[in-house]
C-alpha cells in the first residue's frame, strides 16, 4: 500500500511527459531548439520530458507554442492538473480551513453507490457523531495550523454523512478494534460515539465489521482508505491525500479489503466488542 505518491500519480505524470515528448518529436525539433524557443535551459526540457519535473501551466503553453501545437494546450493542462490532484498535501487542501474539504466531496458521495472503507485509527467519517467529529477536527486544525472553522466543518461533515440514510447507497465498513479504544474527546464523547455505532449497525445499508485484538491475520494494518464503487480509492496519509485510479492498484485495495473482511466479526460479536469498549470508559 502506498506510503508515498502512488504509482497512479507517477503514471499520470509520465503520460503527460510522453505527450510533450511526442509533440516535440512531431515538430521535428531537438530538445536544445525547444529550450531556445521557450527561453529556458536545455536541462529543463529534459527534466520535463523525462517526468522528473512536473511542468507548470506556463511551461505547457510555451512548449506547445514552440512546437506549433497550440491546439493541444488545453487538454494537456487538464491532464497535468489531474495528475497533480492525485497526491495533494493536506496543508494545501486545508489552507482555507476544513469546511470546504467536507463540502467538495459531496458530488462524489452522491454519485457513488457502493462504499467500502477500512479504518485503522479513527471511526469512519460516515459514522462520526458531532462530538467525536469536533474533537477530531479540532486536533487536525491544531496539528496543521489551519484556520479554525471546526464548527462549520463538523456541520458539513454531518450533513454529508446523511447519505447513509438515503436509498441506493451501501456501506461496507471495517475498523480495527483499537479504534474503539482510542479516546478522541472526553469519555462522554467516546460513549456517545460508541453508542452511535451500535445504533447505525441496524441500518440495512450499513455493514460494520470489527477486526478484534489478537486475531491471527495474514493482512497487516495499513493506512485508512475508502473505495468509491470500482473507480477510485482515497488513501489518507499523515501528510497528504492520495487518489488511486489505476485499475491494478484499485485491485490491490479490493484484495486487501477482502482479506480484512475475513478477519472481522459482525453482528452480535461486533456489538459485544463495542459494549466492552463502552464499559472500559468507566
């Protein structure tokens, strides 16, 4: 599983670089001539063409113009921006606060029919209470020094999460038992959150599995990820959000989710683990 920019990101950037290379070759000019026409060093042309340096929008415009391919500019800039969006640092996504990030994903949530999520560190966002979300987002805002719009972000997250009550969506959610014991907020907040898990387990759209402590396993705990139908996976690293769209990588996450599912308990056994976590709060 990716702990740095995934191969999906590199593949997308390589594709843009290859298209730029083809444009230069089709124009019949050398890398040196391209550099002269663009007003930069030959080494810059080489770095862009070999995928070592992602081009800026202005670089793509200059490249295409120098090669007499102005008609390719718009498509290439769009492809380049798409590659950039596959690996985005949280500080960039959250530079104006946390609310916008919650709201920006609403169209994707509404378009998705089948959600699968694995969480090794926190309760899935779909199932968070207002108190738990406020405590978690407050910690995130403090850690990343983002503008404090936690109240608005919590309201947006809860509004987005109403999708679990809407028809035509299904949610298969897996969490490590440790998530039940990581205290986000005070004991009252955790008691409320654990009680909410017990309540939402009864929803026909929600399947909640818990992977118990001490369970012998052939799939190790990894970073949190969410699968949207069969088309994309969002992976949450400490420093960045990774979007995976390459079919081969999506298949890896599907396989991992299937292995985690084998280790999880459901129904009465899962409820017992949750109630034990409630009791441990004292």
